[in-house]
C-alpha cells in the first residue's frame, strides 16, 4: 500500500530529528564563548564548533573509541567541576602523570619550560602566577585559560576528570561583537521589537575575519 504524503513527511522529519540529535550528542556541538578567559585567541561572542567524536564522544566510558587521546595544547570544552550544569572552555596544559609547576607565570611540565605563544598576561601582577609543584592524577587534566590573569581554572578548582570533557574546539563558525540584550521578563512583542531593532547589527557587528577560522 502506498504511503500517504503526510506519513512520508512525518517519517522524514523524525529521521532528520534523530540524525540531528545523534550528531549533536556524539559528533559535533555548537558552543558560544561566554567570557574573556581565552582572550585574545577566543573572544566573547565567538561561536565555535566542538568535535565530540575525536575523544570518543563522551569521555573514557564511551562506547565510541577515541580517534586520539587528549593532548597538551588542546582547547577543550568540559563540564565545570564546581558547576556540572555549566560548560567551560580551557586549554589542556598537563595530562595524567605530569608534574606541573608555575613560577612567576612560567609553566614548567616535567621539569621543562613549556613554550606558550598563546598565553597572555596583564600588566602588573596577577593572581596564581605561582603554583605547585603538583602531580596530575591519571585520567585527569590540568586546564588553564589563555588569558592567565583573568581565568578561573585548574589553579583554583583542580583537575578535570576525563569523563567530564565533551570535546575539542576546532573552528569559529561565526563571531558577533555585540550580544543582543532582551530584558528579563520581556513580552513576546518587546522581544520581537528588540530582535528587529538589532537585526542590522548582525551584519555590521559580525567579525567577518574570524568566520570559519580554525582554532589553534
């Protein structure tokens, strides 16, 4: 018996939804940079793609085998150890078994100074420029923001367990300089008016030079 047009459309929508859910859960996920902890490499308003498949799509207990292990220098998105409902983005500085020490901002891993061209320090003295020595537990990662004097990271709340890491940040697909503001509790009409008012800025305030740039 021939399927009805409605049934064909319905099945197509269901299959598309399942495929989208699978991709978001196990392959790629969009993420927006909320703070300046990774500046100047990642800016507030950067919208990025996170590769969740690379590390095994969900941590060490995943049924999907990892393509490669998490390495020093990777920029990763993970569930915040202190607030598991929130996602953080930081750079992996040391992996399980590494000894890390920070002396006046200089990162030393396994008694060797790490070359960090991406690290940024503010003028004057910042907090936590000295740390350790500390031995990173196996299955954990020591993560820091590139904006070292403006980042709450492993220097404050400890290491990140492997199962809390969602994936690696790979690309900026859109960067918008001025986030729109809609007052809390605004009516649907007010939200629509605000959206229409800010619509031109999506063109004028987009950082076009950052669009589709790879994250290093």
